[in-house]
């Protein structure tokens, strides 16, 4: 294991990932309110919406209104998600407000690719070639290879580290064909199969094959392992994580109704702070935003700190 990083980069995905899965309608004003509140906590990366087909994801039919409506802070990078050229074009309409970059998005589980996208791995590779070309045609750099279901799959079972490496190799072939320069390899625990030992094996295999690339983790807390997994990754030197305030979100195609969402941003920040790792985030302010998110969605969120408070808050009371 390498030394823990001195600083961690957190990519907050609560608005995009959280609101897409909520059963009740969330108003545009409330979405904007959460985005602006998150930006006031010290977070520097916030994914604000999805530019997707509103018939498939009706919760993001107001994506344009949300992006147009929030007041951007100059030191915050705001991003969005899309899956095709139409979504890209919608995002490009806000290129002065959004940080727009491309990704080659694959899955280590063919079964999940079918469930999520209604196509197999080979078909998805063709789709990613076309999407990479569309990005480059529009002057958008493609710098990331993402692998969903990198630690296991509800439909296919265990995923071997060698399979993850193989899928990333497929992504590099696409990048090389297009002349794209990859900088980041993102591994997603889409359905919450990761455990500390799986993190160790998969991240270890990827780092062994590509030691000079940044590894980013997208962790879900489906089985209560997310903080333990993050700690293991930190001890391996991983310094970039996706997370969601209050644990908002979850994968709608995971086949597991009611599963917890992503690793809670507050819990990740607390973990880092207690280990002496800087995040730049005001934890007490973030906890208040988690409580706001819980009020907006109208039900209890899985984040424990929303209800327990930070350790520093109790340290101050103890003196």
C-alpha cells in the first residue's frame, strides 16, 4: 500500500444522481437551491443534472431550466451527464457555465450493459466510438475511461479484476483510434458489491497495469461497505471520489429496489478529516445541506451525520 494522499478531490453528484431516482416530483427551484447550497460548502466539483430523454428519466425534463437558473460560483466546476450526441448538444448550449468533458463509458458486466443500455459489450464499444467522435467534432476532450459494475453485478455475479482490466483495454483502443489522451480511470461499484478486499484486488490490478493514471472511485453503499471501501482506497493512495450529499441516489437499473445510494459526502469528508486528509469542505455546513436535501425529497436519507452531527461539533461542546 502507498501513503495516504494529503488531499482528496470530491466530485459531488447528489443533484444529478439523487433526483433522477426520486419517486416524487422535485421542483426546479428546489434543485437549484440544493446546487447553490452545495457550492457554499467548499465543494469544487458538482454534477448538477442529466441531459437525457425525459421520457426515460422524467425527473430531468427540466435540466435546461436548472442549469440556466442556478447562480454559478467562479471557483466551482459544474458538470452534467449525457449518453448521446443530442444530450451533448444540450450541454454545449451551457458551455460558458458547465465544465464539459467526454468519457468512454463501459461496463465490466455484459449482463448489466444489456439491462442498462439494451445492448451488448461489442455494440457498446461501437456506440462509444461514435460518441468519442461526436465529442471531438465539438471540441470536447475525452480524458476518462469509466467502468461500471467493476466490483460485481446483481445480474452476472462476481467480476474478476482481469475482466475490469480487459474492459479498460477496450476503452484505450477506442481512445487510441481517436487520438484521445486519457488521464483518469474511473471504477464504479454500481450495485454495491465492493468490499475492502475487492477494492484492494481491483484497484491493485488496474494500478499495476496503468501505474501513471489517476484512479477515481464511484462507490455505492448498498451493503454498508462504502466507508470501509473508501478507507481501503485511501490507504492505496486513491485521491478522487464521487459521492452524494446525504447518500442521495442509487442506480435505477441495479434490480434492487430501496437500495442505499452513493457513499455519503459527509461521511467521506469526516473519514478524510479524521485521517488528516484535506478536502476543502466545511463539514458542518455540508451536514446542514444534507438536512436540506432530506427536506426536499421528503423522506429519511441514509446519511448518518445528518442526524448525528460532526465530531467537531461535539468537541466544541465538550470544551
